[in-house]
């Protein structure tokens, strides 16, 4: 059985920052359409891994094949063009604009729809605009933001704003979504809403997801497979049940 075209196969990934080895020979496979969690204590190398997959950091060694392409050899914009999307905390939403407008801007940026032809109100551009709005509304409704669409982002509670960031990443219609600690700073109800949204995204849109998370419990209900990192090395890989009872994993978390 060969790898599916949209599997992500990470092999022997090593990342050095000067004298620091943030990742050492890390390998894992994300099957197409699955949710793969990357967990581990602080400093384990989880964010570094996502940063390599999205082209923010260069790999020192190893590969990350997504279909025909090795992501470690591509610049950020080419990785994005392959349909790989992530949330960026520093790419702020426009707080005074509505949720709908924020999502439409993201949609246009990714889809390269000409604002000029839209402004000229060409029939084709108008039809496209209606299609974009329908797609954006569908994404928002899917993750429980339907009733927020006409509100300015600044009016929303923290948990909703974080789901707007998720919606924005989905506006590019990615095949692979990279999420770094999506429930960080959330209260219980907010994290439940985010968990539901992520599960819905995976199942309804058929997207592969790599979910980085510090809290082991959060990923257990969501993940198909889990890779556990500690000090930049893979210490376990398996189903949630397998890694949860792994002595090395328990030891890593106890020492955290
Ligand atoms: P995690 O996300 O699991 O908490 P990180 O990937 O952020 O861990 O960090 C792993 C290690 O790599 C840490 O020792 C961190 O200090 C180091 N590191 C991460 N990014 C950089 C960077 N840009 N420059 C230097 N060291 C870094
Ligand atoms: Mg991190």
C-alpha cells in the first residue's frame, strides 16, 4: 500500500538554532483527512515543527513530503499555494470590521479575485462575489459563528474571536490545516466550542489537521493519532489510548 497523494510524511526532521537542537530526527505520518496531534511539554519542539511545515523555519535535515512536494524545500507562499493553511497569532483581525468582512478579505487574498473587476461590477465578478460570500457564510456557520457575522470582531468574546481566526484559515479552502495551541488561554466553555469546531472541520470538510497542544487531555477526544515530543525527540507515536498509557509519556509530563 503506497502513501495517499495527500498524506504528509515527515522523515528525520532535525532543526538546529545555533547550538540548540529544537528537533532531532523526528518522523511521523499524517494520513489524508486525519487529525494528528503533536503533543509534549513546553520547549519540546512542537511549534518549531509547525513552523518548518509552514515554511517559517528552515529544516537542518530531513523532509516533509506532501504529495509530490517536499515542504522543507519550499518558501512560505508556495506552501500556502499547495493548500496548507495555519492560524497566525500576529496576523491580527481588523477589530472594527465585521466578522463577515474580515473573512471576505481573507477569502479574496487567497483566491486572488480581482478587486478591480469586482469594483467594475462585471457580471462575472458579481457572481463570484456572491459565491465567495456564500462560502464564507458556510464556513462561519459550520464552526458556530453564524450569528456573529454582522458584528464587529471587537464585540466578540475571546473564544469567538479565536474561532474567527480558525475560520480565516479555512477561507483558503486548505487540504491541510496546522493549528498551534488553539485553546490556549480559553476557559472551559470556550475550549469546548473550539473542540467542537475542530472536529466539525475535520469531518465535514475532510481536511487533514496537525494539532499542536500542550494539554494531553484536550487532544484525546479529537485525535486519530498522536506523536509525543520531548526535548525535540519523538518519544511515542500511536493512538490516543496507546500514548496515554506509555510510561515514557507519563514520565515526560510528570517532569514538566
Ligand atoms: P514548544 O512549542 O514545544 O513549546 P518550541 O518549538 O517553541 O517548543 O521550542 C523548542 C526549542 O527550540 C526551545 O528550546 C526553544 O527555545 C528553541 N527555539 C524555538 N524557536 C527558536 C528560534 N527562532 N531561535 C532560537 N531557538 C528557538
Ligand atoms: Mg509552542
